[in-house]
């Protein structure tokens, strides 16, 4: 089992100083427990009970021992048989209590954490594109796994352990005081000192083993990088270079680990000496008291057992404290995420509202835009484009001109800084985001298929579509033939764990998905990867089918494919340099389009 609070990269929730602010954040997270309050309080109650029964056990043990010894006085004189029966009874009660304690806490913890994960995921997926641009995927998924597990740990064990620890200390110290104040004084002057030394030492060792773990992770990175890029390593014959790089990291790991081992050896021998030394000291003192008749044999036994409980609890508190700090770190990160503003997407809309039904005319008016993460670079400058219903608008231009960015703005992944986008003359800000996106389809530049069947991937354009609809779409997208060629047909699993589709096949699946969606406005970001001429012809035909009767924006790299577009927009460096039909643009002497066209004619 993975250690809680740690994801697969060994990344832990950060520790946070226990401050008022951090505690408030944590309390806000407790709202997830509220629905399961009754169970939670029940669980706490059973913990208190179980501390009570646990602490009663050594006392009963003492009575059992003393009963054999004849050290009994007056009315409390039970026979050993009776006491043993009582103890068995106590154990049975303990059994029931433990069951409920574990059951209740597990159920509260799992429920609350399940709710929290659902919440975090639904918030996360509704965030704006900018949010995702600024964060690593691994970091986000560790919020939902590692941080939440850390919180779960707190709910299910940390609270319980603190409560149990406090009770153990109070009851335990009370009882040993009752058994023998003198011995208690001796014990309390020795045991905490040992514990403090052990904690300081332990912390040092933990730091060292963390260091060797980090170094190990580093060497893991070398392995991962080189294996993933193995073709690079081999093509550059850098095997020796990588071997020596890896060896160096491993030597570091070994060095640190051995140094840690030396300290751990010292630590363990110190602990063995001091723990047993303390026992000898206490028992020696107790034996003296026994000789003087101040203490029974049972008293001494119970005292030693209680001392072990108390010592263990004190040592456990340090770990609990660091768990608590980690939990606060985790709650803070989760809260940060829950506080981020989301996009205004809505779940309820399953169909297009007549009020917002798009006609298909789009106009961009003096759009200026820079990405929120790179405010200083203006990616689009004063872009104006008019698209009438059903028109095909082609966008061409060199790499980095801002073509894909323009498409992102149409989909409202981002808002323009200047100017506005109108749909049928209505400002895009007046149309609900979900309504707008429901009527557009994007065939992106880099097509990602989900892990699932081809059927699932096409039906993504229209959730719940039947196989016939999917097939019809695939036929129009020129994808039916290759799909039927697979032994499992539409049920062929694709994605990371399934069949790998070629670039052209993926494109046609994406086109089928868009056809199935039947959008009013189509956005096509043509992939640069060149297809062989047969697949290209097939993809082209599929695209022509797709563009029929809709307004489409087509980013094209091969000019041959857009010769018939109604308007060709030539972009460079974030601006519209030229626009018009193929016939218009080809006439411009020294024109960008004319030049590009010439270059591509040579290539072909
Ligand atoms: N998420 C982002 N954050 C910041 N800058 C970005 C982001 N995406 C793109 N850019 C920058 O915006 C500029 C335009 O990028 P864009 O992807 O729109 O170009 P493009 O015309 O589609 O190029 P290509 O033909 O290579 O696909 C580039 O300089 C790019 O570095
Ligand atoms: Mg692009």
C-alpha cells in the first residue's frame, strides 16, 4: 500500500507551521465531515471507551498476579478464576468497541474524502485554460491523490490518535501516581528525557534518509529520461555517457545511505541501552520499595506496563505533530484549489436554447490579445475578420503567427484584451459559455484520443449516440473503412493502452467526432504532420464533407487545400497581413501568400 500523503513520485504534502490561519483553512475543510457528523462523534466516543478498556487491562493484570500471591486485602479478594473471567469479559467488550471504532472512522473518512475528491475534480475540470497552462499535470493530480489522502489520514487516524494519546496520558499518569508517587516521580524524570533525545536523533536520521531518497529519485529520473529517449541515446552513441551519469548518481545514493546506516546503528544501540537502562532503574527502585512492603508484585508489573504505554504515547505525539503539519499543508493546497475561480460552464444544458441558436456569422473586431501567463508579449494585434453564415475562412501564415490562438479565442478559452467577438451581431459575452461551445466543434492540431474504444471516441461528439449514428459519421469522415479493418471494428480500444492509430487515422476519427456533433461553426486546426498523398486525399474529402453547410475556420499549412476558401486570411506576427480570395491574393506582387504559394509549388 502506498504511504498516505505521498504520491507515486514520492512527493509529500508540505509541512506547514501550525498557525491560526492554517488551522482556519483546515477547519473549512472539515465541512466535508459535517454530513457524517453522527458517525464521527460516535467514532470518537468509541475511541474514548477503548482507551478506557485498554488502560484498565494492566490494572486487572496486577489484580490477577496479586491474587496468586495472596497480597489481597479485604473485600476486593476475588479468586484468580474470577479475575481471569472478568479480563476475558473486558477483552470481549474491547473487541466490540474496536470493531465499531474502526468501522465508523473508515466510513466517515472514505465518505468525506470521496466527496472531497469529487468536488476537487469537478472544480478542477471547470477551470479556465489559463489555469492549466500555469500548472503541471502531475502537481494537479497530486492534489487529488496525495493531499487528499493526507487529509483522510488526519480524519481517520490523527484525530483519533490525539484523543487516545491524551486519554492514555491522563489515565496512565493518574494510575501510576495512585500505584506509587515515588516511582512515578522517578519515571517522569527519566523517560521524557530519553524520548526527547530519541526525537532529536530520529529527526536527524529522517532527514538523512530523505536525502538518500531524493538522490534515488534523481537517479530514477536519469533512467526514465534515457529509456524514454532511448533512440536519442543510441543515435548519438551516448550509452557510455549515460552509464557514467547514472553510476555517479547511484554512488551518491550509496554514500548517503551508508552514512545514514552508521547513525541508525548508533541510534538503535543508544535506544536499546537507555530504554532497558530505564527499565532496570525503575524496576530496581520498585524492587527496593517491594522489599519495604510498600509495593506488591502486581503493582510493579502494572507500573512497568503503564510506563510503556505512556512512553509510547509521548513518542507518538511527535509523529502526530508532524502529521498535523502535513495535514495543514495539504488542506491549504486543496483550499487554494477550491478557491480558484472557475469558468462559467453549466451542467444543466443538454440542448441548445432557441434563444441562443447560432446562425453562423462571426465577426472579430480589432482583437488584441496576450496570454495571461505572458502579458508582455502581444500575440494578436488588431485582428478583424468577418465570416458570413456558411463561409469557409482559411487562415494561413508562418508558425507562431497566432493562428491557433485565434481559434482558442473563438472557443472562448480566453477573453480578448481588446476588441470583441460577435456571433450573429451579438457580443460573445452575452451568450452563455456552454451554449456557445455546444454549437462549435474543434478538430485540434494535436489530436488526443481517450483511452477507450473507437466508438467511445467518436461518440464523444454527441454523448449517447447510437452505433448507427457513429458509423454514419465515420463514413462521412472516410474513417469507416479502416475502422472496419480492425478485428474488433468500432470496439477496438485506442489510446495509451490500446491500438496506436496513425496520424491520418486519428485525424479522421476527430473529424467523425466533429461531424457527429453537427456544429454550426467548425474550427479546424490542421496538423502539420504530413500525410501521404492517399491519406491526405481521404482526409481532404472528409474535411470537405464536414465543412458543408457550416461556417468554418480552417487553419491550413498546405495551401492547396484551401484554394477554394471564400476568404483567405494571411497572418504574420499576430497581424492580418493580407486577406481575400486565392485569385485576389495571388495577384499581389511581393505578397506573402504569393510567396508561400510559390514555395509550396516547388515542394510538391
Ligand atoms: N498558452 C500559451 N501561453 C503563452 N504563450 C503562448 C501560449 N500558446 C501559444 N503561445 C505563443 O503565442 C504565439 C502564437 O502561437 P500559436 O500557437 O497561436 O501559433 P500558430 O500560428 O498556431 O503556430 P503553428 O503554425 O506552429 O501552429 C507563439 O509565440 C506562442 O509561443
Ligand atoms: Mg497552431
